[in-house]
């Protein structure tokens, strides 16, 4: 019986000699795979087109637009004032204070002549205020009619949205002027009444009746300066009266930001305590700034921006005088603006650049940036709509680096 065939010793020795080389090749492959650069994970957002609003954001404070401080027209003993802040008053009917004067405080011939002259002046001022009120009422009716006509024309696409906004602004200004004229008429009537009461004190045989002070305007008591009974001189402040539904907002902004604010600019009021923001319009940017020390001890030049609330009082029934609000003043806005997140842009060697993801690699792109609101920035040139850009690129991102995007979209 023949013996079994055995492998040649030469073949076995050759296989054993190849094993170390195979192991080294596998090890080298593993090391190469471990050291091979992996795609860098980055966050990306798409270049989008949509509305962009640029605002100046700062704190503001509400205040009653038309207020009147009631003072004592003559010296005497002030009776105790039982009114409290917030009480509702009616012009010419609600008795606010009563002042008792001694007989020696009556007017002599010289003071009597002055009092009669003040009566005539107050009467003329009242007539002028009534004429101004009638003029403001006519202007308000005309502005309202023009606004209704413009709205119909806008619905038919005859006029542009900008023209409608201008007409609406004129109508709002006319309404505010009418309210101011009505307030001035009430104050003029109150001044005439007080002047007549003072002049009557010098009439021969007039009884030493107390001087009754009624409400100058309809509204509510804002403050009571003197509540207890005491002797007061002429001109002593007693109460402050106003209409808390007729509010304006005083916004304190940096002077360099106030330069960009224009009368008529739209204002968005937030963090006032209600569920929805309130709308307002800039009426005035005060021409004089002032110096204020910030919380960090830095001197800042600031200026007041005055804005009128345009929302009806029903939307803000609990908002009162001297309430804090967060104001966003719109200085520029566009309906269809090509934009990217502000974190995708950076400055290098005096130019604005961004990284675009193309074929899995980061590509450096030089762009021309426009306006920015801190979150989104307008792109004038250099990017196309829909292109993914890297947001907040780190030091590891470079031209041609392979990347792996974690998210693509508008943040």
C-alpha cells in the first residue's frame, strides 16, 4: 500500500515566510485608515430669500402724552384732599381741591386789575383753542376720508403700499393733533374758570367763599402731591391729571443709533406685560442728546425718541404711565432680501467671506454684505439662493477641507 502524499517542505516554508509580511500590510492599512482625515462635522444653513427687518433695540418708558399739574391759584388753607391716584375725573365737574383764604388775602385795586386782565387773556386763549380744535377736527375728517379712499385704491392695486403707508401716517398724525387740540381746549376753559374765580375775590361785597378747584381735563388722577391739609402759597402743585389711555413712549437710544431713526418709523413694543406686541410710530427724535453712565461705568451719549402708540386702548387696558417696555425701532426693511445667518460671515484682510459647502468640501467665498439686524445679514453679491453655508466656522475649517453637514436650513 503506497504511503500518503505529504506537502513539499519548500511550499510550507514559503507560506510561513509570507505571514509576517501579510501582518505588516494589514497593520499598515489599519494605521493608514486611522490616520486618514475624516470629514469635519459642521453646521450649515441655506441662503434664503425673504423679509428682513433692521431695528434699533432699546428700553423705553410709557408716559401720558397730555398731562396737567393742578396748582393753587392763590395762597390759603388747603382742605384735605381725599382723592387717590387712579380716580376718574370729569372736566369742569369733579371738585379736586378747596382752598380757604383769609379776608386780608383779597385783591387790592392793582391786583384786581391784573386779575381782570388775566381773565380777558384766558378768554382769548380759550377762543383760540376752540378754533384750533375745530381746525384739527376738519383736518382729521379729511385725513380719514383720504385713508379710506387709499385703502380702496390699494385693494385695486392702483397705488403702492408705500403710498398707503404715507396716507395712514398722515391720518394718525391728524388724529393725534385732534386729541391734543381737545386737551388744549379743556385746559383753556379751566384756566378761564380759575381766572374768573380769582378776579371775583376782589369784587366789593363779595363773601369770603372758599376757592373751589375743579378738574381741568377728563381722565384720571396720576399723582396727588399734597394730601393733608396745610397752608399753601400761590402756585403750589396739588395734583396731576391726565388720560392714561393717551400714551406715548420715550425710548432712550444711543446717539449714533438715533441718527438712523426717522419720524414716522414703525416701532414694535415688546415685554410690556401683554401677550402680543404693540405698535407705535416715531413722532420725534429730540435734537439734543445727554450723557449717561452705563452699568459698566462707560459714558454714553444718548437721545430720546418719542413714539405714539397706534393700537387702540382695548389692546392695552392695563398699561399705564411710566411703565417699562422693550422697543424695536424699524430703520429699514425689505420684503424679499437674499440673506444668510450673521454667524456664517467673517472678516479677513478687510473683506467679508464665508465658507460654502460644495461636493462635500468647504469652499471659501468672498461676498458683499449689506444690512444686518444682528441675526440675519443681507447678501448683495457672492452667494446664490439655496447654497449651504457653514455657520460659525472654526479654525479647523479651511479651503478644500472635507466636511459633513449636520443641518441644512434657515435657523
